[in-house]
C-alpha cells in the first residue's frame, strides 16, 4: 500500500497529514475552516485517496498560513507515498461539469512543480474563506507533491461551483495519474528512468 504521514510544526501552524493512495476515498479532516474542510473532503472522495488532516493554525490572524501549510504538507505526504513512482500512469486529465460550471485539470507527476491557474471569482469570500487563498493552496500542493498542475475554469457563474469543480477535477486527474499501468508495472515513467530532471521532456 502506498501510504505516508507527514507533520509540520511552526509558530504559525501545527499540522499532521496521512494519506493512502490506494484507499477508498475515506476522509477525516479538521482544519478549523469549514469550507476548506469541505473541499479537502471532495478531493479525497473523488480521488479515492484516503486523507486524514489535523491542522491548528493562527486563524485569529487569518487563514493564509493554515491553508498554505496544509497544501504543502498534503503534497509532501502524497509525494512520499508515491515512492519511486514505479508503474504509475504519470499523466492525468479531467473535465468536471457542475451545473453551469465546467473546469479542467491536467497534471504531470514530473518532479518539477509548477502551477498554471486560470480561475477567477466574482466574490472575495466563500463562507469565511478568502477566494484568493485557493490559488495559494493549489500552488502549495503542486510544490509539495512535485507535480506540474494546470487548472482552468472554462466557464461558470456560481463561485461555490467554480472552486468545487476545481478540487473535483484535481481529484479525478490524480486518480488517473496515480493508477498503476499493469503493462509497465516495473517501469519508472520517463524514458531516462528519472523523474524530475529538467531535460526530461
């Protein structure tokens, strides 16, 4: 089983994350930010990755440190659980409709973290959470996990639908990319046999 637990403790946050990449989409998430918890639960449910998150942060200041650090640590836990990446499909793509909204996520488990974010909101907040923090989370997650990630909301009006479709698209793309290809179960995806080399194109 591809599992990992990572912890981070600073003056701003104290976070523990556990993942099982071969799970059933079972989640147990407590960050102190209700809408954020809901998004992480959607990520777990639709990726079939079991995710446990315990986060305590300086929420009396704002949500930034908690959201960003959870992204980093969740990404790191997933990267650790992936191991040497032997046999993975590597690439994942998903287009997720949600009522009037449609969002696309594409990713490469490349070892070269990068985020392209083409998502706009018409409101500053969803619940108590600043909408600008979602880009920070996706960037932190891509960095921690070592993935190249492109997220684009192609159209939509309802801000809740827009961001929820982003998390669901990421989830389905991860599910695809992390699947083991039985035809290459013993192979590391790049032709050079190394993930993360800048010359690996």
